[in-house]
């Protein structure tokens, strides 16, 4: 049986925009733990200027609070770092990858396209967050589909399916993560949108920021359309949520 915890792995705030969460998942299975995204890490909190640089800290509004890091959340649930066997990255941006170094023994799952974008030295990433030599597991495209979208299967040793679902655009290899829970699915859409309200509104004020931050804005908008279709066609089968909207945490989850 898979137990899913929704946890906040950090906070970003650039007024006048609302405070943004780092909504990660802890997948708890008897064979081990997996995280979806790693949030702001301990090293980011301790050496922010060295790891991220002042310009990025200010532009993204990083807030540094050790108690919010994934490692502290994992420990608060009674586990240790080496209980986390897998981390699945939606993409490698600094607010998603900072916690990787706190789990040096975990396998890090990432799409082939995102890995290539990282290796190519795209300046959006923070190289210091990857200096500990992460154990990458790189996933190429497969002849597999999930609700008519392409998908890539992750073998985590769980009896529930976990898939990478390409939602390219925000970055060149950005993916959602689909997790089977009984006969329903969770879909973590990462940064395919910043706020859920964008799905209903083509002219939401945050969309200009999303367009500016996208590696490929046409792909980002196409991914957006895919999510609208999924949300409209399968409301009873798929619960989707993103990384940065505090309003999307289930009521019982630990946000603070
Ligand atoms: Zn982000």
C-alpha cells in the first residue's frame, strides 16, 4: 500500500505576488520512500549566496527556513535521509533541486530532455546544487501512453504505478508525475502552471511571469492545454495539483 504525504518543502515570496509554496510529495511504501521534487535544501539555507547567488534569491523570493526542508520534513515523520531511495524531479530549477544534496544515496529520476538541458549549462539552473554527484536515473521516451499523453514508467519497487508525464515548456524537459492510488491518479504538474486559477483563465496576471520564465513558451501553452483537457475529461479519475499554489494542499496536510 502506498501512502502519500503532501508536504511544503520551502517558500518563495516576491511581493505583490502571493507567497508560493514548494509542494512536494513523500511516497511512503513498505519497501522505502520516494520524494517528488526536493525543494529548498539545507545547504541553500546555510550558504544561500554561494549556492544560488543574490540576483536569483531576490528575483525568485527565496525564504530560507530549515524546518521546511525536505530532510527536516522526512525526519519529522520519523524517518532518516537514507530511507529515501528515490527522488523524482519534475525539473531541475533551483527551488526544486536544492534538497538533492541532503539525500546523497537516493536515485534521482529525471527526463532525458531535462538532463540534457542541465548538462548544456542553461543558466537557469544552480550548478552548486549538483556538485555532490547525484545518482541520476535518466528516462527516455517510451511507447507508452497515459490518458492519451506520452508517459515513462519509473520502477521504484512499489506496487503502485508511478509515471513521468512530459509537460515540456517551462523547461525543455519539464514533466508531471502521475501516481496511481487505488483506481485513481494523482498528477503532480510541477510548474506547468504556477496557480491553479491559470487553468481557467488565459489572461491571469501570473501568466506573463510564466511566459517569461519558460524555456519554450509555445510548448508551455500546449502543456497547459493538455492539463485543461485532463481536468475537464477525467475529474473523477485524476486529482491534479501544482508546486507553487498554497491553495492546492489537501486540508489535512502539513504546510507550516
Ligand atoms: Zn518552481
